[in-house]
């Protein structure tokens, strides 16, 4: 039986070398999956299990440094 917390995402990849530290992804994530490392001025994936695969962080990144990898099977993805 499915629990209340459904997992959508397998992995959230952030290329910290490409990242420009603009903080857009942190501001875009409304469920606090992405936290901010103020010292390094880089994002940190803190609670990937809470990610709802909205892709707001990916869309907000000006340098395409983020890739949110969903769990759902490939045939379903091509229908979007
Ligand atoms: S896909 Fe949405 S919920 Fe997941 S980390 Fe990005 S902004 Fe947050
Ligand atoms: S939106 Fe992209 S460039 Fe900006 S902090 Fe996040 S990963 Fe880095």
C-alpha cells in the first residue's frame, strides 16, 4: 500500500562548477528541498525525498546546472 509521502524523484543533480550562485533555485523551491550554503554561495539538496518534481528549480537556473531525475518509467515521460 502506498504511503502518504509519494516519491517522485530519483535524484537531483546540481553541477556546482557550472552554478553561478544566483540563488534562483533556492528561491524557486517551495518545499525546501533545496537549501542554501551561505558560505560557499551554492545550493544544497537537503530533502530530495520531499521533491514533487515540479521542475521550478531547473527552469529557474540560468545556466542549466540542475537536472531533476524522476523515478517514473521512460514511456510515460515521452508523452509529455
Ligand atoms: S523540482 Fe520542484 S520540488 Fe523538486 S527540488 Fe526542484 S523546485 Fe524543489
Ligand atoms: S539557479 Fe543554477 S546558477 Fe543559480 S544558484 Fe541554483 S544551480 Fe546555481
